[in-house]
C-alpha cells in the first residue's frame, strides 16, 4: 500500500453535489473520495494474508470530500488518524452498502479492516473479490486499494453453536463454513489478532418487511428484532472483552424508528427503535465496563441491494431528495465519513447518540411536494 507524506491528516472540503437524470436518482453508491492516509508503519504493504476489498459503486458524483494532505502549504485540517487501530465490520456482503462505505472510510484513515460476511453470501463475495470484480471501486484517492485483511463467515442470528437449528446446519448454503456464530467469530478474531478497537454493526433483516405490522406474524416480528437489533447486543457482548479501552462501536438505524414509514413493515420499525434504545443503554454499560463508546447513525435511504428488498427504495430516495432541506443525493460516502469521525478520537466525548445523516430529512414535519400545499 502506498503511504502519504502526511499520513492520517485529512482535510474536509464540502461542495455541492446533485446527480439526477429525468428526476430519478441513481441507486448505487459513489466511489469514495476519502483521501488515503496510511503509513507504511502499519505493515499493510507486507500483509501475508489474502487482502480483500470491495468497491463503492458509481461515479461522477461529488459530496463531502476528504483529501489527504501531502506537503500542502497553509494550515492543516484536523486529523482522523486511525493508524494502528483494528476494525471489525459485521455485515459486508457486497460493494454498494453503508457497511462497505464505512469500511472504506476507516481504511482511508489508516485502520486495519476485518469483516464478517453472512455465510450464504460468503462464497460469491470472496469470489468476486479474488476475480477483481471490485478493483476499480477499491481504488482510494492515492491510487492504492482498500484492503480487507480477513473475511470471516458470520450469521449474527446465532450466538453460539448450540443455538443453530439442525435444518440450518444441514443447509447447503452453510456447507464448507465453520465457526460462524457470534461467539465463535469473536474467538477466532481473538486467536488471529488478539484485540480490536472498532466494532461496526451493519446488519438488518426482516423476513416479512413488506407486510403491514397488522399482518406481521409473531415469528416474523421476532426474527426482525433478532437479526436487526439483538444482533448488535450479541456482537458487543462477545467482542467487548477483546476491545481495547478507548475503542468505539457503531450501528446503523433508520428514521422509521420514530416516524411512520408505510411499507417499512414486518417489525423492522420496531427493530430500529429497539436498536436506538439499546444504543443508549449499551453506551452506559460498555462505557463503564470497558471504556467503549457506542453510537448509531440514522442514515437516509440508499439503493443498496439489501434495501431493494423493501420494494420501493427508489421512491424513498426520490422523496428524500425532493423534501429534505439539503436537496441533493445522499452518498454512502457521507455516512462512511460520519462513521469515521464517530469512531475516531475526535469524537471521544460522544456516546449514546443517534446521529442523523439524511440531508436533514428527519427535521421535516411536512412534505413540501404534497399536492395539498403545492396547489
């Protein structure tokens, strides 16, 4: 990996960003413009393991840009320096979601990246990486590639091997993988690396997400909470013992936790509300027990592959563009950049918070494109 002359020194430069064609927003995330601030002292260039990384898709979009400062004259910006830090990101299975954007931002700041990938998606994810499918979007601003030091199979619905049902054990999609429950993954990371500094939860699943709450079964409702909120509790519970004091954890939530979003059903709105409540409680408990900060980002809609399961994500993106105070496309990189800040020493006094990254949509109480007020 290349090293910048002034590793870890990042400067923020904001500029307008709108990329719209015939009123429809594109749904892929923009290629990261985060400046690479990685020193050779991290040893990434000589990593003997398979080093993966996946890309944020797309192009021709500008947003909040972070550029590495290298020999520039004048005052330098605040450093987001995560060199020597190790991050585990749970829930990276492709190259166009928020989890990937966060991984890329952390890598740009110098962190060592480990990821946990849902077991049924593991093979295609690793194969795509090996075959170079993501090479273009892996590129950082200095031309180097974001590296993932190790990919772990993970299914965060199960805490330990005893919890796994026989039908799942026998499922062909799980064949060939082992040690993928939360407890086992935490133990594997400990055996491989000893400790981590950063834990990222980028997991959510609601098998009945398209059903109204009144039509949601108990099983579907509890499944949504298990995969989307308790999984964060479980991850922190098992990883906290190997997190270095002063570390930080973050999750991803959505405005449906506190506002009604018709169509976002199956108990998912309840799961996000639980996630935000748990963030506050975990901030206290993890802060006292391990000096670990815990926050969550309430991100606006993004047309990731996972989000398309909702069925109307493009309409949600367009609604956000039309009605948010900042009338521009929300980039995955902007969520990644916010996560990098919250997980860095610059946010050392921030914990238990829900931070909105949605172009301000959460502040609105009235849709400005409503026919009622436009007539």
